[in-house]
C-alpha cells in the first residue's frame, strides 16, 4: 500500500516557488541569465571540489565517490522528470548544473597534466 505524502506548508511553499520561478522566467533574457548563473555557480563548485581534494590529498577517493554519486543521481533524476512544460525549467536547471560541475572538474583535471 502506497501512502500519500502529507500536505505541509513546506510542500505548498516549494510547489509555489517552482510555479513562481517558471512564471518569472517566461522572459527569455531572465531564463538565459538564470541558466548562466546556475552554470557558473556549478562550475565554481566543480573547480572548488577539484582544488580542495588536490590540496589536501587525503580525500581523493572520497571526493571522487561523492562527485560520481552526485552526477549519477542528477542523471537519474533528469530521466525521471517528464517533458512537461511545467518541469522544463527544472530540467534545464538540472542540466546546466550538471554541465557546469563536470566542466569544472574536467578543467581542474587538465590543469594537473
């Protein structure tokens, strides 16, 4: 038997937040700027993960495991999202964050060569 999730204030607020974000980003310039901000922030996080694990030299396997688990969960979450108009913005944000994170990690790896 599958239980329904409880309707709480947090669920309502989060649902309204995604709707408000979708309505706010109907302007193409706003959408592009939001996607660019997400791309650059995730690039910063990806390069920071590479730098921190490289400097400490203790967390290389753990950092790699966390990064792979994060990227794989983002891929699985992307395929679980349907191609609705309502979820299109969430899917694009997820894609851009994944691309920025991977690009930051790859750039840090190429710096070490």
